[in-house]
């Protein structure tokens, strides 16, 4: 099987099966293994002086390891079956939809259950959020993670094969673990955070464009171009601005981290500010519609390779 064929099958399998929890209760998930490697570097290097240099050394070493492991698996004489399995595991559309849907289910039961569910997918403080802000957080997470969990892994897999996919997942996992501007990770996590920004620069823009293209709307695209830069992140603003324009809602805005209120600007500020759980359901429709367009593109590339 070639890369396009593996990707097409993996996308379909991920959509249909996702991550079977029973399997990962018996064997470690690849992301868990990556997390343990990152923790090993964190525990052994994140102290003393020259923390920024040590952090850059850590992400460089982890990246090399990820690429070598990916290349080793790619070269196994198994007709690409293990590569197919791993690619399916490392794509996370099914998991993303499930986690966002959990927030919707939670809000249907009670506001507190909605808060608890959204706390699993966002880093902000959620205990005092009303339904509008729980819904906003879920929609923002849906948009940003469609880029991080689906589009970016696909981009790097198509560009560099399995080593590229492993490289991206290692970098993204490192950013989620040590790429914080906290006292502990401000210097040590600098390299991981910046490298993750770099690796997501192109995929985030592709993601936003794909979402707008799924709705064939020039106005959505123009809003994305205008408002993406308002986001605090150099990348998250693109899928979030696309989602905001499609749903005609205002995303981002003030939120609390670790008890400290941060005043971010609203994206698509002219959109509806008062959100509710129906917006979460609409965001799920955007994810699935964008995924369908993605499947069509990959299918065309598979059956008509000369076009590409």
C-alpha cells in the first residue's frame, strides 16, 4: 500500500472505530509512550541553569527518536499493515467528535455536567462558566483540535510519511505537556512550544480554508482572513475564525486561566455572543462536513494520482 491508500483507509477506520478503550486498558497507547519519553527528559533536565538550551536539546532529541522509530516501522516488510494500524490510531477525528459530543450530552443533563465535560478538553477554568461560555469553549476546542488532531497529522504524514506523523505527534504531545508559560516550563518548554507553532503553521491555515470550502462561502473565508490574527495563538485563530464565521458566533474573548482573567479579543465580534448547546451540535456538523470533503480529496488523489 502506498501513502495515499494507507491514509484513506486510516481515515475511514478512525471514523468508524476510533480509539477502542478496552485495547488501551491492556496495552499503552503510542501517545502515552511518547508522554513517558517526554516526562523522562522533563525529570532529568528541567532543573538548574541553561533551561532554555536543555529544553531545545530535549525536543530535538525527542524529534530524532520519533523520526527514527517511524522510519523503522515504515521499512518493516509487512505490506504496510503496521503503518496502517498506527496511522489509524494517531488520527483522532472520532475521538474529537466524541469528546465534543460529551459536552453536549453533559449540558443536556445539567450545567455542572457540561462544565465537567468541557474541562476535559480545554485548559481554562470552567467551574464558573455559564451555558453560553461552556458552549463557546466546546466549539473553540472542536475547531482548534480539528487542526491539531486531524489536519496536521495528515499534512505531515503526506509530506514525510510515517516519520513525519511520529514527529508531529511527539511535538504536539510535548507542547501539551511542557509548552506552558508557567514558572516551571517558561524556559524549558520554550523549544517545544515554538516547534509546535512551526509545525502547525501551514496545517492550521489549510484547516480553516477546508472548513470554509466545505460551505462554499467567500464571506466566511474573508472573515477568517481578517480575524484569525486576533487570536493569541499564531495558529488556532485560523480554524476558530473559520468556525465562528460558519456558525455566525463570536469566539475567543475573555477567559480565566488558573484564577486569572485574561482579556482576549473576540473573533467575528459581530456574530452572536450568547451561545448555547445547539451551537455545539452545529460545530459537530461542521467537523463532519469538513471531514467528508477531506475524504473526497484523498479519494480523488488515490484514484487519479496523475492529477496530483
